[in-house]
């Protein structure tokens, strides 16, 4: 047993890397089970849960980080209290789906806390994340070319999500990993392949049909523009600044010409027709239209959840409302911070966010003491996208398939051992 423990301790980073490389393949297998065979067997969730158990075991018994047990026990006690509360208040018919919700929600803070305690034993190169990003791109691009992919939406709107199942989750993955991919351009090795995959990304971004990848793309471009502008002003490279401005004009002009021919734009037209709006500027004439068009009624769902929480008994305010509403329908707000608060209550919310906020604070202190370069800057941009998308589009820190990458990006910004090379 000691030899096994020693092997696992020595090769923990390698095992983590293998697990990361399996992620896109697990998602593809899950999608095939659901879409082709109509079998609701989420092999991805099962495998990720087993990996979580492996990490918890490793932290406590292999790395001997006993202090982690306090957090693990608190989460376990909360989960037991939550399930007992749910059963006693008549929600026993949804125990399994509510348990799934707890596993999905607490996957992020449990794994994040565990990795933090053993961060000095983890070494992951940025190249691995870039390769993973390229694998996701291929699993989106090839099905689009061969017309073998699945549709982003069930009705009305169009778009292809390749061989994946969830448009929201794959969009979030593509969005938060894009700045890491761009940081690879600071190294001019394999320049042809990087440009090729950048073109593939642009195609995928415009054919997937969702807003998130396009929003992340333009936000990333904005941050790159600001970085270059500041650097070149300091270095007094005014000709380069003029070239940068010209490049921005070309990008904007190209976007104006290309976007109207894409699936993304067609979906906008479908949405406007559904709302009975003639022009996109008319959307901003009322808060209802803004909510429906931009936030996909998330604000409306938030208001409904807030009313349910206000009217709920004290025990549910403390332990959570769960994911089922008064009509026993499972519906999330799809704004991660609010979903965590209303679904898991005050206690669950504290257990979720305390380790997250602590590590964000450690990152803040770390960034003040480290020399900034383009790679580190892009890691920060990825972190900013995580924080923004968690609020506005969801399916980021509450989805295990996405949150594993959020954790890696957090540690890219925190640890010197998780290197960016």
C-alpha cells in the first residue's frame, strides 16, 4: 500500500493531466449516449465524481493534509441536513435530482480547496490547456464540416455544438480558454498551426450560435488592445500604435461584413422576430425586452426565485430552496452566484464561496508581487471572464465540466508551480 501511495504522490500531476485530457472525450461520449441512444447515462459526471473521491482520498491519506477534513466534514454535514430537510418538507420525490445538484455545485469548491492544500505538488504547463482547447475545437469544427454534429437549440434557433451535448457548457469552456490559447502566440514556435486553429476558432465561434464565445472574443481583443497600447506608449512606438489602430478598424469592418452571414446573426433575427421588434435598438426601450433578448429571461427567473426565497420558511432560507420550483419543475436562474445562494441557502452559499473568495484574495496579493508579461496578463483575462460569465451566463463554476478549467486558471494566476511556458 505504501508503494501505491508513493506512486500516486509522485505522479499526481501526471494523473491530473490524464484526467484533463479525458474531459472532451467524456463529454462526447455523454452526448452520444443522450442524443443518439437516448440513454440518460452521464458517464462524464460519474467519472468526474470518482476523480473527486480520488483527490479527496489523496489529499487526506497520501499528502496527509488533515486540515482539509474540516471542510470536507462541513460539506458532508450540510448535505445530510439539506437532504433531511428536503425529505421532511415533502420533497422526497426529487431526492436524487437534488443530490445531483449538490454534487455538481460543490464539485468546484471541494476540488479547489483540495488543490490549494497540495498546490506545491501540482505542475501543469499552459501548453496542455492549449492542446485541450484545440481538441475541443476539432470536436466542434469537424462535425460542422461533415454535418454530423448536434444542434445548439432544440427549436427555432440554429447552431452546431459539434459532438457535444450542452451549448452553454461548451460555450463557457471555449470562452474561458480562449485567452490562454492567445497567450501561446507570445511564442512563435508552430506559428502556422496556431494561426490555423485561430481561424478554426473564428469559424466555430460564429457557427455555434450562442452569445458567450463572441462576447469573450471581443472582450479578449479589448484587453489585448489595452495591453499593447500601454506597452507601446511607454516604449514610444507610435508607428506601431497607428498600425494597431488600423488593425482595429479592419477587425471591426470585417465583423460588420461577416457577422450578418453567420448562424449567430440569424439567431438574433429569430429572437427579434419572436419579440416583435423591428430593429435591435428597439430592444432597449423596455427592461422586459432587455431581459428577454440579452439575458434570456434570467432576470425574470431571478425575481421569481427571490420571491420564493422571501416566502420560504426559515429552514429553507438557511439550507436552500433546491432546484425545483412550486410547480415541481427543475429550473435554474443560470446565473451561478444566485443559483448557489438560492439553491443551497445561506449555509451552503458560505461553504461554497469562502474558499473561492479566499483564493481570489490570495491571487490579488500574488499579482501585486509578480512581474507582469503577456502570458500572465492573458491568465488574468481568463480569470476576469470566469467572474463575468459566472454572473451573466452561468454554467461556469456550477458545472463540473467547466469548473475544472476554472480551477486550473485560478492556479495559473496563483501558483509558481503551475507554470505558464
